[in-house]
C-alpha cells in the first residue's frame, strides 16, 4: 500500500505561484502504466481532477488548469509535483494527490474520475486572495 503526503500549500495573491509536492512512501507507480493525479475540493463543491500523469509521462489537464498548471514526477525521489502559476481566487481549495494501483488507460487520464484512484493523501490547502 502506498502512503502519500502532500506539501507546499499556502496563501498567495492572485497571479502568484505555488508548487505542490506529493511524497510517496515508496515507488509512486505500483506497476508499469499506472498513473497519479492531483485533485482539489473547494468548500461546498465536489472533488475534481486537476491534472494527471501516467508512468510513461503522458499527461492531461482539466480545462481550468490547462496552460497554468504543470504536473511532473521524479521517480527517483518518489515524488509527484504540481506547479501552479497565474493562480486565481477560484483555485482556492484543498489539493490532494492520488494514485491508481492498476493499469491506467488514456481515458482515465482524460476523465480524472476520483473513483479510479485507490490511494489518497491527506491534502494541502491552497488559498488565493484577490
């Protein structure tokens, strides 16, 4: 079982940047061709996928994150990252990283359905003020 720990959240003004990290207890990818993702949940809203990456480097982004956020991985450090630029107040949320333990189809990256992911971190809060 993989344990995930997020860090890097905080408070910034609109237009600022934050870099989130997600450290895994061991290899992020339990087997080849699985994937990881960042989700977020704002107060009163459902959790939504933000960005996802497969072990072979293929990525996908929610429309709200496209061209502002970048997901990346460092397998040697068992760490997943989310670089967030040009932050907006509507980006305020708790951010979670998640891992899928089985084969990850391209469609899984595209849909970023939380039910497809098996392991979750505790979350890190991001607050963007106007």
